[in-house]
């Protein structure tokens, strides 16, 4: 014999929180249809005294979900604690978080020293009057790295990844010192150096004001649009210019990318793009920065191929430090499941 009890719904049909029941779990809410609670009066099995029937014989319990790997949506902060069910899991995640953060912090050492051998070598050549040796350093290729540092600095400032911010800041400062040496030697045109100086100083100031929450939101949006348009415009132009004079000297790739980037940003700000399109534009600066970094060694290898006699102006120790630094930050990138990093 069964006695059925029905719980009424709220008048608006909304889901109403349910208190703890004798089974020891918390149902998320009352569904939109009544729940039948069947109590057997003559139950031969004392352990089977209770059953819930929300129009189904099955009761689905919550299950663990792993955080998705971020791809184009990498600009959205990811939580590496999502889905931790037990205390031991939580402690293990905290231990891995601490360990990978220490690896990222240790990467500051090789990244801080990254340009130091090149800076010392450039200084020696400048003091010796050997300005030709500085032509071995392609300022256009290094510019891609500088823009990549600034873009990723904004990306990690938004995600509050302090260790990664320090790494990108060190990259900006040390690369700018090399640019100053190249400008002194005449290996970098002075107007480009002045423009680069303005962008670097503005970028550092804006990103650290953003990190400490003292930046107006409209200024931040303008900066994000600027690095999105700037990075997306520079990337194809730098890739094209690397192979001049084997390809015609043209600014068409940069102009085409500039128009496309301006159109995409304008549509995103006006709300004319779907949600996926807005996410794509938001992640564009980070992906552009990653591709700019990837292009740096390509530009350097092409320069070495064209002028092998100038390779003595390069520092192998700088390349080695870059290898170590990138290896140390890789565990943190894998732990927080940030595909872009």
C-alpha cells in the first residue's frame, strides 16, 4: 500500500530551493512539475523506505565536470579549482598551483637576463665603433616580440596572473633597451624608435593601472582596441616585409589587415556581432601576440640566411635563456588550461 504526497509549486512556476532531506543530499530545486513522494506503509525491506519520483524512475546526481580547454575564448579567466570534489583533490590542486606558480616565478630569472648578453655585446660594438655588427639584429623582428609582450601583458593583467605579468614587463623593458642601442647605431630609423617609445611607455602605465584597479574602464577599452587593431595590422605586414626584396615592397598586407581589424572592433563594440564573434575579437590580440612571437625566430633565421657573416653579432646565450624561460612557464600554462599561453 502506498501513500502519495504531492508538493505544490510556487504560483509563478519558478524553481524553489528544497531543504535537506533524510537521504542526505540537497536537490537543486523543485522542477516545473509536481513531485510524487511515495511512502510504502507495509514495506518488507526496511532499507528501501523512501523514493522520489519526479515523473521519472531515475534520479540523476551531479557529476564532476573538468574545466574546458580554452581556445579562442582564452581571454576569459579559467578556474583550475572547478570540479574539485574532495578535500584531498582540493589540496592536490593547491599544491600544483603553488608549484607551477613557483616555476613561472623562476622563469623571471632567465627572462630578466634574456637580452642582457645581447645588450652587453651591442655595447661593446658601439664602444668599438663597430656599428655594422648591430645590423645583425633585425629590429623589425624584435618589434614583433615587443608588441607581443605588450599584448600578453594586457592579457595577463586582465587575468591577474602576476608572475606572467612580470615576465612580459621584463621582456618589454629589455627589448626597449636593445632598440635604443639600435637607434644609436643607426640600425633602426629614429621616427620608428620615437613611436615605439610612446607605445611602450603608454602600455606599461595603462596595464599596471589596470592591475591595481585605478584605470577608467573607457581607457582600458580603448587600449584593448588599440592593441587588437595594431597587432593584427602589424603581423601580416611584418611577415611580408621579412622577405623583401624577394617580394615587392608593399604596405598592402598591413593596410588590408588594418581595415579588417577596424571593422571587426567597430562591429563588436556596436553589438552587431554574435556572441562567438565578440569572443573571437576579444581573443584576437592574444592570438596575434602568440603569432608575433612565433614569427621572431623566422625573421632571425631569414636574416642569418641572407647575411651569414653578421651572425657573429648575435648572442647564442640569449637564445639559450629564451629556451629555458619558455620551458619554465609551460607547466603553469598546462595547469590553468590556457591554450594561448
